[in-house]
C-alpha cells in the first residue's frame, strides 16, 4: 500500500472513530485530550485486525477509571494493541502498570488453528514480542508496561505482584484455556 493509501486508511479510521465517540456520547463526556488519545490509538493501530474498536475503547475507559497506581494484568497480549489501550487509559487516569502476560509465540489448545498461529508468528521472526515492544515504545508507554513472557497459568503461580485491580483475559480463546486462566488468576 502506498503513501496515499495509508493516509486514506488512517483518515477513514479517524473519521469512523469520531463518529463512534459522538454516537456513544463520549464526545460530550470525555475530556478532549482523552478523545485525541483514543483517535491517535485508532489511527496508529488501523491495520491490526484483532479485536474491535468499541472493545478497545472500553479497555481504555476501564483503565482510566481505576484507583491510583493500579495493577492491570492482561492475559494474551499478542502484539500489544490491547496493552497500549490499557496503558494509555492508565496514563489518562491515575497511573499504574500493565503486566502483559503472553508466550508471544501464538500458542493455543485449538489443534485446528495452531498451524495458522505458528505460521503467523514465524513471519514475525518466531515471536511477537519485538513488535509488541515497538508499539509500546512508539506510544511512549515503556514505564507503564511490563511484558511477562510466560504461559498464563505458570505466571499466575509465580505472581508476587500487588493486588490486581483489573484482570483482562484475552489469551487462548479455547474454553478450557479460558477456564484455566480464570481459575489460576482468580
């Protein structure tokens, strides 16, 4: 895609984002700086297909309303899109940290889709962590994000951090994996 195509795509994403904020009443209730941040995130991640923007806005809003020095644990970070929305929400609110737990290798219990995940990660050099770190750095979130390269259940068993204010389960979506994540972190 050329420069004009990228510009058009980002411009369209910004327009759609503004329309969403208006339709949801957020243009009237959110401070202008937070609206701008959300639109910046919307255009920055315009090419990422994991997740929908209303979900990402909800993550941002939830994080922005947490207590001071909040502790957020995100299970399943992939390339850091949700992580960045959470961290920007913390930055807009009262601060804190996002602990982004992932193997960064596209692991799943779903045998049917494992090959596709493996191939996708192989195209990224065998790990999504470098792209994750790039996104976090580009948005200036290094002080708010701590990547935890581990399987969720193992990370939960070793967790020695503060009490968790928000737990976001978005790792392996196979029922048994979600149940294991929930039970391990709850």
